[in-house]
C-alpha cells in the first residue's frame, strides 16, 4: 500500500505542476488498484470544472481516487482531486450534534438537536412571522438538498429568506447571462476548447483554480501554433506565464479596456453585420429603466473609449488593447473565460455584459470554438443553486420571484395556494447576516458553507453570529470551524462519498455522485436532516396535513424526479435525465428533454444540435436566443460605462489588496489543510508583494508585515515575487488563523449583490 500510495502522490503532484506550466503527462493508468475492492463512479468534491472520478473503496473506506477516462476530463485530475480520501478521515470530523452551553460544546442526541432546532424556528415564526427565519446554503450542497430547502422556504413557509454562497461567487455571472441572453448559464461547452483559436482569459487564474480545463487549453496550444492566449489579470499568475499576451492593468479598470476593444472592433470594421442586423438588440439604462437604442447610438457611446483613453485609465498599453481586439475578432473562433476577477466586483454584472458584448459584436458565438464561457467556482453553483433557484430572487429553472406568472407556475406545480410565494425577493448573502445582526432574522440555519471565514468585512458579522439573543445552527462536516465555533447548535454532516446526489457543472453538465461509504459516527446526509426538519417544523406549526403533499420524499431520487418535472418545458428541460440513466452516464448536458436525447453540447443553435430552438422559436433557421423572448429572441449588447471600484488606493491607503486562491487549497481550508501533502506544500498565509514595491518599503521575503484596511489589520509573512503589478498585493483566503476577510470590503454590485472581494485599499508597514 505504502509504495503505490507514494507513487500516486508523486504522480498527482507532477501532473498538477505540469498542467500549470503546460506540459503533457501520460494518463495515470493503474492507481493503487491492488488494494481496492470496488471503484465507485462519482465526481470530484471541489471545483466547478466537475472532473469525473472513481472512488476506490477498501474495507469500507475510500483509499484512492482515479480520474474517469470516459468523462470530459479524460482521466486527468489536479492535485486536490487526487488527495480527496484523507478529507474523510480527519480527526476533526463532526461526529455528533453539539450544543453550545455557555461557550462550551456538549454532545446531545439527534432527537434533542432536532427538537430544539424546530422549537426555535417554530417559536420565531409564531411570534415574529415567517420572515424572522432564514437559510444560508451552498454551491457545494447537492442539487436535491438545495431544491428541497428552496421549496421548503419559498413554497412551504412563504419567505424568500434563503440565499447561498454563490452570491459571493457566481451572482454577477448569473445576472450577466440573464441580462444579455435572457436566461442563465453558458451556451458553450468544454468541447469548444478543441475548436477555438483564440482564448481570452480575464480575471481567472485557471492554472490554479481550474487546472484540468487549463490543461486542455495547453494541449490545444501545443498542437496548433495558430492558437493565441490572451490573459488579462493585474497579477502575472501561473496562468499568465503561458499566454501570448499578458494584459496587466490597475485592478477595477478593465471595463474601460473591454469597451476600448469594442471601439477598435467597430472602427476597424471587424464586427459581424449578420449579428448586428439579425440577432442583437442594443440597450442602455435611462432613468432607472432599460431602454433600447440603435447600433449607431452604441457606436457613438464607444467613441470616447479610445485605446488611448483606456490606457490612461488602466495603465494597460494601448497597443496591447488594439492587438487583443484584433486577435479576438479575427481568429477563426474565440472563446472567453472569466471567474472571480470579473464577478467579485461592484461592477461585476457590467464586466460580464462587456465580455458578452465582444462575442456578440464579432459573431464569435454559437459555433464550435466561439463562445462566452463563465467558469463556475463551486462544484454545484450551477446545477444546485442557479438552476434550482436557491438564491433569494429566483425560483426553479429560470423563473423569477418578482415575476407573477412564474410564481403562479410554481405555486401550481407545488400544489400550494395562489399568492403563497412572497412577491419580493429576499435578502442576499451579506444582507442575511446584516439582518441577523439587527435581530430581524432570529433563527438562521447555515449549511455547507463557512461564512465566519468567507464573508467580506467579517468583524461585524462574526459578532452577530456569536450574539446570544439569536439562534444559529450550522451543519458542517468538521468542528470546530470559524463558523461552528460561533454556533448555538452544530449538526454533523456526511461528506462527499458518504451520501448520494447530483452536481451541475460549468457546461450545463449534470452528474450523479454515488454513495461509496458510511459517514462517521452520527454524521448524517444533509437531505435526511432537512426532511426531518421540515416534518417536525410543520407539525409544530400545526400544518401536519400539508407535510405529505409538500415533502413526500424519502430519497434523493424522489427529489430529483420532482426537479425533472419542474424543469419540463422550460429552457432548462432535463426530463430525459432519469436517475437510472445518470448512474450510467458520465455526465449529461441539458437541455435533455427526452430519455433518448443525448444531451446538448451547444445551446441557442439548431445547426449544432439544440432541439429547443425549434420548440421556442419555430421560425429560426439556426441561431435563436430563445431565452430572450421579449426582445424577439435577440441577445442584448449593453452600453455599460466605465466605473471603477468603490475603494481605490489613495494617499492614506496606497495599495490595492486583492484576495483569492492557490492550487493546493480549497476556500476556508477545512478540507485541504487536513491533507498532509497539501498542507506541507502550502502551509501558511502570506502576502504577495512585487519586488519594486518591496524594495521601496524595505521589505524582504519572510519579513512580517502589517496590512491595514479601513476595517481591520492583519500580520502576515511577505513573499516578494513578480506576480502582482505595482501597487497591488495579494493574500490567499484559505487560512483560518489569518482571516483576510477582516480587511475586505462588503460593498456589493447593485444588480447581483455580489461583494467586491477583489479590490479594497490597504496600507503596508513592517511589523
Ligand atoms: N485551488 C482552488 N481552486 C478553486 C477554488 C479554491 O478555493 N481553490 N475555488 C473555486 C471557486 S468557488 C472559485 S469562485 C474559483 C475562483 O477562481 P479564480 O477567479 O480564477 O481565482 P481567484 O484567485 O479568486 O481570482 C482570479 C484572479 O482575479 C484577479 N483579479 C483581481 N482583480 C481583478 C480585476 O480588477 N480585473 C481582473 N480581470 N482580474 C482581477 C486576481 O489577480 C486573480 O489572479 O476557483 C474555484 N477553484
Ligand atoms: N477574501 C475572499 N473571500 C472570499 C472569496 C475570495 O475570493 N476572497 N471568494 C468567495 C467565494 S467565490 C466563495 S465560493 C466562498 C466560499 O466560502 P465557503 O463556502 O464559506 O468556504 P468552504 O470552505 O468551501 O466552506 C464549505 C464548508 O462546508 C463544509 N462541508 C463540506 N461538505 C459538506 C457537506 O456535504 N455538508 C455540509 N453541511 N457541510 C459540508 C466544509 O467543511 C466547509 O466548512 O468564499 C468567498 N469568500
Ligand atoms: S480540476 Fe477541479 S474538479 Fe478537477 S480534480 Fe481539480 S479540483 Fe477536482
Ligand atoms: Mo466561488
């Protein structure tokens, strides 16, 4: 065992390193096979790429993982994927319900825990109404869990006090897709990478955050010398090292760059007349309402965004902007990728719209290799949260809380009385915690997320979570975490491989995760706990008669079948994805309306196989943005002006702080910091400072430095490296002993309500 395991570890580290710098390695063929009784088909626990994996089980334990060669990842995994097994067996797994008694956690039974929790929720509802309770969920929960909680809160209780951590992550992308195309989710697929000739990667460190997708891009580049990679990021990340062009700029100024690229495209006549005339509308905001304008007005709007103007604002050389615009427009097929560098911004939605604009304007869309592709962060932010509607403004499968017709459809579908779904969208992530602080929300259930570490501007929210006059329940797989330590009640949860359910990933790919082993001690799958909660709560609210109608589920498959029905005849239709089929398949991409339908690689184009084009827009010969029915099935080019961040650097706080990720670790580190190999490779928090700034400040690598923002300060070890541009420092978010979110700002995008984690002002001193 030891030898093969060591080999495995060596192998995975090598693959990660190789994929980061664009090298090819052979597939890992026989991983630990001798010691495995059975291989269980599932999906990686971590990123939204959604690599297919097999979990190797021996004597009731997961002892190895190997990549699924029949899935899109062709058997490749990154370092985190290979090291999945140890996260199940860490000593701090939460094993029993724990009650916080005056600061000390004591073990209680599940019956006591569920009685207490439902008593607190029922009490609050009876005394203060349904809007006094809330749920804060996760893009890492299984789809069935999220769908169920959404139904319980919006349909059962009649409150929209339910949101999830994708609000910190994908909200700007979701609102970006909806405002441009009428419906959420990318139209393209990983398959487009094989056909693309130009990759425009902006605000995304793919080498570290989506390594297996990045690997395919590298492979493409090595095979075809015409392939160009443009990387737009204020840090020269690992991803930027293989780019043909790295566009560096002052954080928060890329809106000007994107408009300037459109300016060049129009001025040089590189735009698609076909798209402008037949597939697009042009929109702006007048007063506070959207208004249609003409193409000519769009051209006029672009006038001021000359490459010179954009250079002045951003410090990105104008020649780079011109070259990028030409590469983008003139390549045979261009594919864009972006992640948090665009989304975690107070202008996140606008930044998303501006990337879509470039694709629409040039017609670099709706054919193989040409597409506008938002990378998803968490493994189930798409399927579980955006699609099931576990955000305070959404209902399942593209329906909106604010739309009366959509509410009626769901009320009918759920069999609840008309008007039961509250017409006003509920509070979003940050606002749930603001309300909790104020005591407007009195009982809050947090599951599968660690807000005590991951929310922006943490100090006030941590205080609120700790307060004694409210009730906080946290379901987590570990205890203590920086959130469970603040809870009144901690519920132990089964982890990946210990429960079954579905994930939905970046390219509309739904995948089934089989249960492989038993959870430890008394840990339970979240769905079981949610079902029990609903039954007990409704009986305490004297609504037992409704329980059968609303919550008549026993297994995740029962919930899945209702979800399929809820998607029927919508743009998300996945009626054809029966559980039996999902168990065999290596992921299926929706739309997939019938059991014999193979799934849809590219949406909005009949020519490349989207059967829904004919259904929603029978007159269309090929392309139809059928999500945008109100605009005649045309997508929107938005006139979005340049606006900077809310807290740029200034005389008092002269540096920009940006935060994000490293390849080894996952978010708050609860899982990956328990894996010895990953911990050894990246053991501690640090601040990245570039050599010029370091010299000016008299700072060397390993010096202790104090970072201070208007909200807090922190002492970190300096790492002097030529990654961030001048005036920018970077700190990873992974380390629970160094809460960088005590410094970040909780200002958010007005449309998506996604916070500006990526930009705030700090000062730096030697500590
Ligand atoms: N290893 C690892 N992988 C992960 C995760 C993880 O925790 N660890 N988490 C997953 C999740 S949930 C997410 S959301 C994704 C995040 O994936 P990414 O978004 O790729 O990762 P980040 O490090 O958050 O930020 C990406 C880049 O944004 C840049 N940036 C900062 N300011 C700006 C700006 O003004 N404009 C532009 N264009 N870029 C800017 C930063 O320099 C940084 O390099 O990763 C997923 N994959
Ligand atoms: N400074 C800064 N902050 C950020 C970001 C940033 O870029 N910079 N990014 C933001 C983004 S994009 C994201 S997605 C968030 C992520 O932030 P979080 O969601 O708070 O981070 P995770 O560590 O993924 O938290 C998941 C928790 O669920 C637990 N868990 C794992 N599996 C299960 C399960 O099956 N059931 C239950 N009940 N629990 C489980 C884990 O132990 C862990 O405690 O952070 C946001 N915060
Ligand atoms: S790329 Fe993402 S899904 Fe694939 S193995 Fe790595 S963390 Fe898992
Ligand atoms: Mo995320």
